[in-house]
C-alpha cells in the first residue's frame, strides 16, 4: 500500500508553494512556505513552517506558518491521502490568525478556510 509522506514540495489552489524537509522519528518536520497570496510587499519572502505528522500510510498532519510580511500565523491541519490515480493529495483546513489591535477586536481576528495541496512537479 502506497504511503503518503509530507516531505517535499506542495502547491495549493492559490499557487502558493511549500517545501518540507525530512520527517524525524517523532513525525516532526520543518520547511518554508512561499505565498502566492498578494500581500502588501511583493518581494518574494519565504515564511518558516514547522509541524508534526503521524507515521502511518495516510497520516494526519498539523503545521504552523509564521508569516514574514505581517504578524500573522496560520495553522493547518489535515490528512495526506493517495488518490485513486496514485497521486498524493494533502487535504487541510486552516485558521489564519491576524493581530487584533485591541482585545475587543479579538472576535474578528481569526479566519478559517480549506486548502488542498498537490505535488508541485
Ligand atoms: O502576509 C501574509 C499573511 C497571511 C498569508 N496567508 N496565506 C494563507 C493563509 C491561509 C491559507 C493559505 C495561505 C497561502 O498563502 O497560501 C499570506 C501572506
């Protein structure tokens, strides 16, 4: 049975790409995220990411991106599947947390969404 590993290069439906290093014996990994989402400055900066995955064939995963351009973080969680054609698909749901100027704005500081990542060939 084919195994879906998070290491390597992925791209999402926005065209953002992430590059993930090797997975250690505890399922830990690090990598970098290159967003295609238009941010304020257009200089190409990679944002660091770190996360963990289970060690079975289609592992659940969680990782966090610390955005370089603004003081936001995004946490992704999901699962790595091998689809019917043998291609790897990383299904995720994310929470994007932006800084609230004041605590009374805390209620509107977290956004949620879905992102599907496929292998960037
Ligand atoms: O300066 C910033 C701040 C936030 C960003 N969020 N990107 C995301 C948030 C959720 C899911 C996907 C992405 C993406 O960039 O692909 C990107 C650049």
